[in-house]
C-alpha cells in the first residue's frame, strides 16, 4: 500500500520526532525507499522534525536534522503539531517545490521535443521534394 502512495505522490514530507532517535533513523531511509519505487531522486521533499515543544525530551539535535536535509538537498523545518508551530509552512513549502518542479520541463521532455521538431523539419523537406518531383 505504501508503495502505491509513493508511485502516485507528487511530493513527500518525511517527518520524525525530535524526541525519538529511532524515528529519525527510520526517516533517514525513506528517501532511498522513495527512489526504489520511483527510480528518481528528483522528487519534491521536505524533512520535518516534530515535537519541538518537548525540548526537555529531545534526542535529535537541530544540526542532525539540518545535516540530513542537506544530504537530501531538501527543505528542513522543526515543528510542533501540538502548538501548531510552522506546520502550515511545511505544507506551503512542499506545494512551492511541487509547482517549481512542474514548471521546469524534464530532460526527457526536452529530448522528445527536440527529436519531434527535427522529425517535423525532415518530414517537411521530404514532402516538398516529393511535391516538386510530381
């Protein structure tokens, strides 16, 4: 079921609890899991450390989260869902990343367009030659 969501998702939020090192370690593997399903690393992604309101129970530092986000080349936020700190910002950021990706044609699309226009030129010149010989 999870693979099905990953195949159809346009972007992803990878979230871990700053009070649970195990969740951080699991989050670190999700980008690779997404790659295995999608066969590309070019997916809009936001990394989120949640539960910053429980500072006294923190097990994962902000620097560790930032380091993982740099490795993933994605945006990073620390949030508190309980206090609604920065939660909206996470979603706005993901939507911006998705729109940015949609606005940039992929390398494959550029190649297809280039081949298509080349084919049209060749087809047009052959058509002219055919018309001139008949």
